[in-house]
C-alpha cells in the first residue's frame, strides 16, 4: 500500500487543529500514521523528558524501549543531531538498539515545537528491509511541522 500523503495531511490537520498538548498530538499522529501503510510495523514517539534522554511516548504496535539516551540508537541519533535518520538496514547502523527483533528498517524524524525546541522523535519501524524513501521522510517532516506548530 502507498500512502496518500495529501489525504493523511488533511486528516491530521482536521483532527489536530488548535490542539496544543504534545501527548494528545503524538497519540493521534501515531494512530493515523500507523494505519496508513502496511509497511509500518511500529509507529510512535519518544519524548525528550530530561537533557539527553528520550522516554517512550504514544505508539502503535508491539512494545518499545522505555528509555533511549541521545547517545544510542537511531532515535538517539535523530535527537542528538536534529536530523532525520533514514535507515535501510538497521543491522548496518552502528549502535542500533533492537527494541523489537522484527525491525529491518527505520525512519526517525526529530519533532520540534512551535518555538523550535526539540520535544521528541517520531519513529517508524518496518519489518521489511529498505522500506522507506526520501519522499516518506520529506512528507512526514512537513506533517510533523504542521501538527506540532502550536505546541509551546
């Protein structure tokens, strides 16, 4: 299945318009995105809860890691660098944390609030190798920017 990004963006805009609570937004985004494409095995957020530390937030799928330091894994790299991580083969990523043994590829995007502060990362895992494209990364980046712009 391919995502209809225009429809997904419109749906998320209508569901989240005016919402300023980051956790409520994360829950809604995780749910809508998870069900938008069968490539997605785990879809969710890790929240910045203290300096250099991520803790699990709203997600869809099996269990996730509870705590991820910025210094470890794909999620940590996205938080540490502020750059999207598009990983075709998680086994080839130095320091990958295997929260689920089924994960083969991963897309992780930093999530910024309206003031430009990092509030977390959005993590999409797939049980398929090389499941994500730059188009996926670009589209999700735009969706996240729009959804979290009102968060302070």
